[in-house]
C-alpha cells in the first residue's frame, strides 16, 4: 500500500506532490487512503453502491437481476455469490461465473467482451436444476472446468454437494453440463482452492467446521471426469486436534497434520468414514471421528504463492468471537503454510487499523470472503449489512502470514445487502469484480471496480518532493 507517514516538512509540500507514488506498480488498487467510520445505508440500492477510498477508483454495474428477469422471466433467482473467471484456455479472462445462493440455485455467466448490457449475461444452469440449492462456491479448475457447491448440509440433508460444469464457456442458456462429483464428502461448502500440485481444498461452514483437502490420483488430469475418478480426502488437525474456537475461544494455531477420512480411491475407511445412504461420505461426522480441528464458521479460501515457492492457504472464520461479546461479530483470518504445515493467526480485531494506529476492535467484524490482487495483497470482505460492512486491505510486508495492519478499502452503502465474491481480474491488474446480494430492493448487482494511476506531477515538483521524502527515509515496501 502506498501510504506514507509525512512529517510537518513533508506535509508542507503535500499540495505540490500529492498524490505521491514511489514507482509504477502492478496494480493501483493498493494506492488509497484508509477510511474510518461507517456509511449511511441507501435504499433502494444504488448502481454505484460503494464508498471508495481513492479518487482514482471507479465503479459501475455490469449486470443485475432485474434486467435478467425482465429479458427472460424466472431465469435469475438472485443472491449472486462467489465470482471466478475462465482463467485458462481459449478467450481466457473473457467470462465471469457465479452461482445463485437461493433455494432455487443456478449459475450465470457474464461476457466481459460484450458491450451490450442486455445480452452479456446468461443463466447457464437454470434455477433449481437437480435440486441445486444455496450455490456459493465458485472456482475455475486447472483443466478448464468450473466448480460450484452447496452451502447447506446437516443431519438428514440430501445437499452438501459439489458440482462441475464441464462446458462453462460454450454452454447456451440453461445448457450447462452440470455434474455432481460424488467422491467429494458432503459438507456445507463455501471456499474452494487449488494448490500448485492441484490438490483441492474446501471447508465445512459450521460452528465447529473443519478444513479439508482432496488429493486426486490423477492431479494433472485433462478433465473433471478423470480428476474426480479416484482420490483421497483429508481433514486438518491442528496440534492434538479436537479443539473448537467456540465463543471467546483462543485462536487455534501451531503445527498441523492431515488426517485421512477416505481411502486412496475415495472409498470409505472402515471404522472412520461415515457413509450415507447413497454411498457418499458425510465429511462433517467423519472429521469428528478423526478429531479434526473445528473452526467457528470457516468460509472462504485463497492460496498465495510466495517467491520462495511456498504457498499459504488463507481461511476466514466468520464467527470466531474473541472477546465474549457475540453481538459485535468479531472474527479471524488464518494463514496456513502448506509446506511447513504451520497455522498462524493472520488478522483479527487486535490487528492494527492503519487509519488510527490502534487495534481495529469491533470495526473489523465477521470476515467472510477473501481475495488476492496481482501483487499478492489480501483483501477481507465482511459479512455485515450495508452501512456497516467494509472490505479491508491487509498489509503483510514480510509475507510471514501475519498482517501488520488492516485498512478499510471500500464500504458498502446498500441497505439490506452484503458483498460477496470479490475477484481480481487475472488479465487486468486494475480491474476487480464484486457482487451486491439480497438488497432491500431485490436487485442483485455485479459491480466492476477500476483503479487508475494518479496523474504524474510536474518534474520539478517530483524532484523536490523526492529529495525531501528521501531524506525522511520513506521507501516502498518490497513485494514477495
């Protein structure tokens, strides 16, 4: 983040040299001034629903539920959730994909190359197909498919399923090849992530939910049919396992291990796996059998690759209250080094708020979605209503898996809504996308965020400002 602590001398020249940018960056999304306070909720929802932390950020609606249902009645059940794009293959980066988190769930695709607002968005999985409900997860696969899954599971449930669309970019309206991958144990799904070896990570969103890993017998398969044909699933155990954050519980960190909950082919392990009537595995009950660690509502997942080649798996635990006051909604974000198998607390309400220099406290509430920009910066989206909800930028300068500070980056103003699915464009480092779901006016929206570089200052002012700031020892942090 291009933030500088100016002394009185530097402040005296701020009108000449501000905004100050030390050097060209891969993204301008980290060039902002941290915000404070809450916003005023707006109802009905606005087509520009965010308070932005920089005059060089802009926003526009690129799709909305009302338009889709006006064009094709009943095609869009709303509650747009997690976003991904076609990150590989022909026309990579052209399309956005997202499921509907409703009782009649489906999947829509947005064509970013289509300038016609009325034709760019297509529902490719009709609401309610195969009884699909609570669509939440959204991830592009290494072989060029699209994964989504149900955020609903419990005793007696028939849900908790993971699906693949094998023809995501070519499917016509309601024409997706929508296949349940039964080898994946049933849980309440949200985050999905692939590591560099193509292992698939997922969570059980539950107060006491676990973190899981599926290792395919054919990790570099060219199709989902082969990737999910055989493989083993594990649940994460931190320390001796069996812990649960609970309310006002300590952060669960330290050395971890992976405990097998299926055999190498994905079949049940005798005495361990809980098998359901249809032959699939109950991931929740089986994780308890191996005393896997329970986190308090684990939700989104992201993986970051460091310059060393090590990878961090980040996961948010939305309800991991840390002060015994449930009403203020505090939560945590963890980092897990996939090489050293060490879990660390990445950020919580005790992390410094860069705007104040003090602990963030209750201002940092219910962390839910996570995203990573082109420079490896972590963004944390709160699960809060518009007017209170913020998206935070986390500063981890030394990339040790522990944030030194967090900053309010954008804030949602739409009454009754929440943000979901923040996604940074892999082909344009100054574009990002985020959904506004279930607003009081019923019009879910997909918002495109754009960052631009500040206008360069005149050469004389630049040299003058650079000399003074150089004398103050101001430097830009080194990136991983």
